[in-house]
C-alpha cells in the first residue's frame, strides 16, 4: 500500500520489535493469557527455549523446544548464546539469543512465558527491547483453588507450586506493569492494551523522525 506517491506508508515499514516478558505464580493465568495474545496478533510469536531434557510424547523439535544434549547446551553458555538460562529439575533451559534478535530486527515481537529470574536476565541483557508484565491472582485462596481444579498434580506438588508462587510474587516490583487476573477477559484486555501501547513508543518506530520532518516541511 502507498501514500499516493508510490512510496510505502512510513508506519508500514519495518519497526523494531520488542520482547514481552510475562510472569506469574503457577495457576495465575499467564500461559492462557499469553497464548491467546499470540493467537490474536500476527506480529507476535512465542519464544522457543532450548532444553537438555528429552522430548515428551507429542512434542516436536522447534515447536515446543529445541532439544539439545548437555555438552551442546554448555558450549552455548560458554559462547554467550543465551539471553537467559537456568537449571530446572536436573535439566537446563535457555532462550537462544540469535533467533529472538533476528525477529526483533524484522519487526516481530516475541512473547516470553517466563519466571522472574529469567525475565530479569533477559531485561538485563536487552533493557531497551524488554517489557515486563506480572500477572497476580485476586487472592491466595483463588490461586490454590485454580491449582486444585486442574486435577493434574498431587497435593505435595500443589503445595510446592504455592510455595514457589510466593517467591515469584515477592519480585513483582521488578515489572513495568502488573495485572490482577480476577476476570480473564478483563485481564486479557489489559494485557492487549499494554502490548499495543508499547508498540507505539517512538524508540520502536525508527521511521518517525523522517516522517515528522516531512510533515513539518509541507
């Protein structure tokens, strides 16, 4: 599409993508909110991590994870190829830097469903490209009820998730935005508003200075 002078409209040229880092205690809704946001926005993609654990039934290389062995993962750490990485339950997980940065350069946004430690690592490595959003439950009772309603975990596992959730919540001040997920549709609307507002920041739209200069010259 052109502006009538056979030139692309400036706002249709490549913009700088961003990393949307979404965290919450287990059961507060970050995964459901994140996946819906990605499904509704063609310029937004989910980050795919590397892991040293074996694929589970139904998982595909490059869809859920990039599956690598421990020596390969450790070599990637040594070469500085991760935006963030961590040990989780005797396996390692990490976000490869190259595909994320390539997406940002191409004007694509990348969403991370990530814990507070990973979000901090990413934001420390790329502060200008990072936007952090924390999802809170409306109450502790509600969070416990949601975890029990899943009927996926034993009581022992649920209690561990709740304990870890308290540690996660204690770091809410590190985030740019906080959403209380009392009502899913309202929380999703708030997340969408944050995402679209951040896309409009001047630093993510390098075409703006020339566009404004041309406006003033008319």
